[in-house]
């Protein structure tokens, strides 16, 4: 996922978030969850395009290695 894709996804989530607010108690819980999510992912927004690409490349390589390792293990299904 590129930095632009991340921004588009995040914008879509925020748009959906603002459209579906009708229960005050749930809204408070969701507001807390949204704030927590933003706090946990704020570092992603500060990555440069190059840093994001490098991170995603490393993640892809890691996932490929895990899938290969799981594929060699009897009785374990690959993700």
C-alpha cells in the first residue's frame, strides 16, 4: 500500500465515520476508538514516500517468507 493509497483509505474511513452517527452512546465509544486509532497510526502519516515504500517492501518480503515457512509445515494452513 503506497502512502497515497493509505491516505485514500483513511479518508474513506473518516467519510464513512461521519455519515453513520445516530446513537450517542455508540458515538462516544466510537470516538474513543477513532482517537486511539489515530494515535496508534500517526507515525505512518509522518513517513516519507520512500520510507513507506521501503517499509511495505520489507513487510511483503516478511509475509512471503512466513507463507513459505508455513507451506513447509505439515498440518498448518498458509494465511
